[in-house]
C-alpha cells in the first residue's frame, strides 16, 4: 500500500495517519537476495556469480605472519588458463572471448606464446587476441618461454608484471587472499629443491603474509593424469612449503587439459582437512592432450573443451567454475573454505 498526498489519508489526524502507516510498514515482506547460479556438468556445489572486478593491492602489509588479519575485502575474481597463444589454432581466440566477458585478474599459467616465446611469437600468436588483457594479466613462464634465451620475449612483453627477469617469481595480494607466483623452470632460477633460493624466498614470503587464504600458481604440475607430461616431482618441495603454510589452492598448466584434484599432501595422500587442492588448466587454446593413467585423488577431468577457470575468492573461502569457450560443453563447479 502506498499513501499519496491526494488520498483519503489527508483528512485524517496526524496521529491516526502515523498509526496506519506503522501498521502498513509492519506488514511489508522483507527483500530477498538473488538466487545462486546453478551448477553444470561435474558440479559439486553451486558457485555464485562474481559481484565485481578483482582489485589487487599490489603490496603486502608488514607483520610476522603468525596471526592472519581478518579482512573485510570484497569478493574478487581470478581467472586462469595456460598454454594459450598458438598461430596453429584458433582456440586462443575462442578462450579470449570468454575472458572478455568476465571482469577480474587473469593468471596466465605459462606457455603463453608458441612456439618459442620469442618477441615475434608474442606479436603474431598471442597479442592479436590477448593484448587487450595485458593490464590485468599476472603471468608465470612456461617451458616454451625459455626456448628464447632467458625468456626475454616473455619478460619484455609483460615488463614489471612478470617480476625480476632473473627470477620470474613474485607475490601479490588480491582481496582477502595472498597470491604466490612460482617459476617452475627450476634450472633457470637455481632450482626448486628445499634450500634453493626460490624455496627459501617462498617460505619467507608465506611467513610474512597476514592474509588468511593463500593460492599459488606455476606452469609444471606436480600432480597430473596427462599422457604427455608426467607430474614434475621437482615441484614437490614448493608444494611442501605451501602445504606447511596452510595454502588452499595450486594452479598449473603444461598438460593441455583440465583436471581437478581433491585436497592432498605433497606426497599425494588425500587430506580433506589440511590438503592443498590442485587444478591443471592447460586449456587456453593450444591443441588438447589425452589422459593416461588416472592418478589418485583426481576428481574431474576433461580433454575436449578450451576455456578458463574462474575462481571467486571470498574472505574465508572460494568458489570455482570452469567456463568453456564457444563449442565446449564441459563445466565444473564447486566451493570450499579456507583452512
């Protein structure tokens, strides 16, 4: 009921009018929020649509890392895919069309410009479809980038966003989350073993972070069921450092397919309470690879659809959804809480 200036209420006393208005307002129903987005193939839990673009801080607060700081940061979005720009296919253009529709930072998971990551490869095979996202891309190098000495084409193209060219690893904060970018080309950065410069940097970086939730990404997966590239055991000490720090998620590429693993230890033992969940998202546009022997804790796999993984990062958890490119039918969605 709405009472207008020209209605009968005008002739009533002020007290009576106020009483009637109070009764009307008391009977009005409360507003309800929007419904959650429904899950698709392989879905475990409905994932809500992101509420806005990601807004990385680019810096990290000081502190000991012993007591995570509660955050009131808004929900943010991180998109991810690797194995992208190839002049031999149009898959990268189709995947770029998906990224264009979704606001958020983009994690490029290596092998970004085929075949050799040279300046010419970036100019001809990556930039035509993907240069419009350069300002929101946070990359990590793949093995193809290092087919150009020092991955110079990669570091020249992305500039400061790719970190120190002698290292290629760095970190940043995104909403309530701490994000770590690792260089899995271990031979190029002095190794990935325990005690290496990168592993010591990682442990120190994780100890300084006061964010309650942590995600990391690099190119070569530790766990994979792919038939072309086996799991890279050189990454186990890096995975161990993240597990020890209570990290939630690791993203990788390298095998041209999508695979989701259940939370697990660095040894590959299922650990629902404390394990790190790994996604392999080598679906950026290059031709697909087949699966081989299915590894323990592998939950969902697909080798037919290009697309990107959308992660909705909340203050105390995350939602994931695979967004297929045009022509793809596969999707996968779910939710989890931070440790």
